[in-house]
């Protein structure tokens, strides 16, 4: 689904709340750990500055594939939650794949111990690697989109992650191409000599002032 489709689904699913997409907006991305033998999540503590409804948009990181076809793309989760000023939300943003080892998902954990998960795309060497899995609560209006499966072709390249407005999550990496290796840029690119998956990303913005 493209960015317009995502926005339409979000508007339909959350129209009763009449979201105000104006600032403040907070962005959290993964910090690449180049010295580690395996990718890790970057952990943040976000403190609610103003009581009200806040929207959390989370992308899982993109997987990688070192054998020509694409890794799996990261999942997307969109959820609105009421928070009081001073409450803390734990955010862990997954780092994109650089090899065949599994990579951590992106998670958002609220003070009442509820966790949203935007799953990481799979890494490996075979075609058709799985996209990340979205875990949220659609019964209260959350939207979760699983990441796309990696290309079945040895020359198919990586796939882009779903978008939210002008923001993108971690696209999948494929050998010979660079897919969203910088935070927030999940669309396919054209650089050569890399199969790095795109980084995860979390966007937080207020949608209503009062609970």
C-alpha cells in the first residue's frame, strides 16, 4: 500500500478523533552500532509534555539479503493513546539488517505495560524472506501493516516500507542496492555494493489536547 493508501486507511480508522497533525512532533531513529557483531535496538524514554491523545507511528527495520534477492521490509503500526503530562513511554528502535542474523523489532511500551510492536524484516540468503509482523490492538482503532515479503527473484532487489505522510520506515536491503539505509528513507535507492536494510523509526505527535 502506498502513502496515499496508508493515509486514507488511517483517516477512515481514526476519523472520530479528528487528528490535528500539527507540531509538536518527535522522531526517534536507530543509531547504527558499527562495532557490534549483531544489530541492536536504540532505546529512548519519551516523557509526555502535555496531557492528551498522542499518536505513535512505528516502523520495524528492514531486513537484508546477501544473495541478490530482497530482505523483508519492516512492519508499520499506527496507534493513538491518552497520556498524562509526565508519563514516560519506552521506545526501542530496531537497526536495519547488515547480514543474515535476525534483527530486533521496533517497540513502544506504555506505562500500563502495553507494548506495540513493528516487527523487523527477515534477513538471510534465500528469496522470499518474510516481512515484519505488526502487533497492536485493531479493536480500539490501531492500524497494523505487515512488511512486504522480499523479492522472489535473484535480481528483484529490496522492497520499500509503508509510508506515513512524508515519512518512511526501513526498506529491505538487497545485494547491489541500498534500500532506505538512513532513518526515515525507506524508498528503494540505486547505490551499489550494499545490502543494508533501512533503520527503524518512531514518530510521535499530538492529535488531541485533552483526554
